C-alpha cells in the first residue's frame, strides 16, 4: 500500500544507489507510512534536493497529506514550502513563537516586522518613515501616508509588498533602478533611494526598466503596513 501511495511500485527491486534523490525521499516517507503513525514529523525534507525535485516533492507531500488525512508537522526555513503546504503556520525566531495562523492570515495581517518579512516572496520592502499626528512620511521618497495608527511623532517603519508598488519613469524621481531580473511573465526590479535604502517591485508582463533609470513609485495607501522603529511590532 505504501509503495502504491508513493508511486514506487516500479522501483521496489532497485537498490538505493539506483534511485534518484526524489525517489529516496519517497522511500524514507514510506518507512514512516508502514508504521501507521498518527503524526508525521518532516524536518526540512527537501533541503538537499535540486530546484526541480523540490517542486515535485512538495506536490507529492501535499498529495500524501490529502490521501492519508494525517497530521503533519513540517519544519522548514523555506517560506514557499510553508505557504503552499500548511493549513497552519507557526513562525519561530530564536525559539520564540512570533505568530500562529493560516498562511494567508500571516501574509495579510502580520503581527511584526519579522513575520511580514518572512512570509511572502519577494520579501516585503521596509522603509524608514517619520510619524506625524495623522500619518507618516516615507523618508526616502517624501510620500505622505494618512493613517490614524501611527504615533504623534518619532520614527516608524513602513512596509510595502513588492506586488503592491508600481514604478514610473521620472527624471526627478527619488529612486534609481539598479537591476531588473526577468523571469518570463514576471520581472523583479530593484531600485535604490538616495538614502541607501533598496526596494524590489514585482512587474507583470514583458515591460522592464533599464538600470540607471530614474523612477518614482506609487501605491495604494491602504496597502501600507506600519511597524514600531524600536519594537518592530505592528502598529494597528
């Protein structure tokens, strides 16, 4: 039964040396299945596999979870694995639980800067800002964000997802394009501010910006997150 679940029936007569990395991982999982456990513990099972095998095995583990209907505790440093496999994520830092919840809840409603930066790919951009009575100003761009949750004064950190920012050519813009990575239907543009801060923006389609281009950025103010400059806790 275990070999059928893991689609290993055609390889039962092979020796370990004749198996691929992904097949060996499935054999290891099969050893656990035959014991009939109520809980599986996976400790970074995909860390030694190449990129293609990681994707294949991630799909296999998700399928296995659905077929066995068993509890699986999965330890990983890869947030993509956490987001795609988990029903519930426990984010740990230095042995301390930072936040617990469903993947999309952690993505849309992070409790602190660490969780906000860990969940989501590319990671959230963090820019220094100056708080005022009714909002905050991003130091690097001078953009004001109206908000009733920032302190009356002092420093804050403004968080913006790469998917929520748009860039436009602007000869007087506060940002300069440093690099654009083209990945087919999507590209990642990295820009640098005069303050030295860097941002990454996800751009859909084939349009790209050349290195050295001056740009300005735009975003919906409702997509901005605020964190305490000292505590790094979310300001709500």
